[in-house]
């Protein structure tokens, strides 16, 4: 009997070891020791260091530009400030480099340094504060690139590597797993679906690569949670499903052009599912449909549950908002919708932002580079006044802040504004404020600095 127990125990351990080996990725060995060195050598040439030069704060003060006041107060010439970040070459032939919006948003000059120490000046193709993604271009001279992976296929527990330039000390590789998916609520600008990882991410890693063990890019590292911004095992990356959609629009338009469907939505909960007679466990419930909107024209109704967009399952309202918010005006989406026990397919076209701007756009000093006009937007049968951003000059203060043409400013520090004059009064005497902005169907908070 004892021999039988020992034999069974050995058989169990053998089977368990076989299952573990099947579950874990195949890792090469060197001298009998597992190593990721071949993978690292393959991918790191495509991850770059980014040096960003910005104006010193003193340069923006009018008195600091006057030689008399500089001499009288003993002010020295303001020195440009230099900060460091990371980026990923995703198209070697075009020289395209993905990074974060917050890395380059106030840049006057940007330089990219490769692993072999070659240094290139970079040109900003465009950036998007709503997703914290920016696209640069450098000379396409003997570059390596990372191929995109499918971030939608990720599961909690998958192994990942984070590569970047923490603290500006040079290229660094850290490892971990996917800790969570679909994280949101970290940034005020709106479109969030973060990958959470325990791979060490520190200041300077922003814009760097999060890769799987196939060497595929599955995220752009963007944020950390920790004391003084240091790593405590909680880091976040923008999934490539979002980064690629943003990149496509930046290449085409130089900005992300978001439209509207005219709906408000909420997560599907078990209670709502029972009330609506829906068997699905995940999805987004349409809470309101604006009359005359693209959603109304497509036949969507309050109480409909959106289960999938273009055959990709919808996890909740934030997920659906991201899908709509990253779709350009005019794109047709196919929705799979549950209406009670019945499922149907609905095709809906992303519409343009509604506005009736008056002639004569104005500009404000705090929003230099943006032209503003009084306008109205539809809220059901009601028309309410807003301040419409009619034009934003690329590279301007307003552009770097995150404003885009088509945005509707509805408040400052949560105080309502419906005209350019009211906005001017609320901004008077300050260059730091939080703008409450509508972009399509999404409410954003954009910080002026």
C-alpha cells in the first residue's frame, strides 16, 4: 500500500510538472539556465531615449524679457530645461516613433537617441491628450522596429517586459506579469483602458515599450502609482489597440478627430440585466439617445445593450466610449445589440459635432493658438451655449495643452461658461485653471499651465 501511495504521488507530480511546462512560455537557456537575453537583444534596438527641451518658466514672463528689469533685479538669462523620456520605433521605413503626449507636450525641441548612440532631431506628427499618445518622426536610416501585438488577447497573468529610460540613466529592461486589464480613472483627459503591470516602471519610462514574450509591442508605458512617483509594482500602459487607432489618425490628420453618436451610457450590472431581460453579463447600456443624433437615426433606443463593436466584445461603458471616441467622423461601425431577449445588428455612422458658431472667432492669451467662437449644442430638445474651439495651431500653447478643433468648452474649474466673454472673465488674472471640455460625447478636464 505504501509503495502504491509513493507511485501515485510521483505520477501526480509528473503530471503537474507537465501542466506547468505547457502553461509557461518556452524560454531559451544558456548553460542550462533560463534567459531572456536573446529576446532582449532582438527588441531593444527599437526602443529609444527621448530628450525634450522646453522653455524655462522665466521666459514666459514679460518683465523677464526686458533687459532693464533683468539687470535691475539681477536676473540671469533663462536656461532651457531638459527632460527625458522613452519611445518606440513602430515603422522603420517611415521613421515613426510612438511616445506619450505628456513627454513632449511642452517641447520646443525633441531629440531621439538610439541604442547604438545615434542621435536624431524629431518632428512632431501629432499628439492626443485624451489617450496620452504622441507620434514623432525621425530620419529612417537603418532603424529597427517593434511589430504590434494583439493587446485585446492579453490575460491577467501573462508575462511582460517593460523597456525604457528610467531617471534618464539609460535603457533598462524589467519583467513582470499583466496584473489587471481595463483600468481607468487615472487621468482626467478621458479615454482610458490601461494595462496594469508589476514590471518596474519609473519616471523616464514614459513612452517606452511593454512587450510580450514573443517580442511584440502590446502597450506604451504611461503612468505609475507610488510615493514620489517611484515604482511600487503598480504601473500602467496604453494598450496597442488604442495606440494604433490614435496613430492612424495622427498620420492622416495630425490630430484625433472625434465625432458623436449622441448617447449616454452606463455599465451593464446583474440587476440591470434582469430588469432589461438580457442574458449577457458584460456590455454597455444605452441610458439616453439624443433626438436626431446618429444613434437615433440608426434606430438605437434607451435600454439597448451594446455587446460588441465590429465583432469585438464590449466590456462596459468605458470600453464602448473608447471605441466611439477613437473612431473618426464618417466611419461606420457595426454594433451587436441586445434588446430584451433579442439580439440584432445595427450599423451606425460617427457624426460630426453639432454647433452653430457665430462669425468672428476670438483668441485668449491663456489659450494662445486657439480660435474660439460662441456656439450652441443640442441636449435633447434644448440648445445650450458653449465656447467652440474652431481652430488650433499645431505646436501652440493651446495645442500642447491638449485642446483640439471641435472641442466645446463648457466651464472653468466647474463654473459654467457659455460665451467667449464669460470664459475670458473666468480666466482673467490666472494662467492655471481646469477647463471642462466636451469632445464628442465625452467630458474631459484639461489643465492649463
